C-alpha cells in the first residue's frame, strides 16, 4: 500500500503479550502497531484517527514508563 512518507516518522506502539508468545504468534510475544496499520484498519486517515492514535500512544507512555519484562506490559518505542 502506498501512503505518505510522514507515516514512517510516527512512533510505533509495541505491546507484549504472554499469550501471543505461548500460542506461537511470533517468537517473542511482541506486537508492533504502526500508524499505517491503524489507517488500514480505519480505512482512511483523518484528524480523528490521528488524534486517537496519538492519545493512545501518550496514554500508554504515561501509564507504563517501565522496561518490558517477562509479563504483561505495554510499551511505546521510537522507530529507529
């Protein structure tokens, strides 16, 4: 899917889930959601979608200011 370049500059939301790891969804149980993923789910990009993504991101940063450990933590990581 072609999308604007600025989508790549937005921080991704990374979630750790024990169940994902246990069920073999991926190797380490980490799920990463980009703004482009959210736009695909919503079907479009608008101020409401962008605002909701940023509010969720900032809320998670405020609630979970810890390093990911082997348990159910949610983190936000900058894209490198």
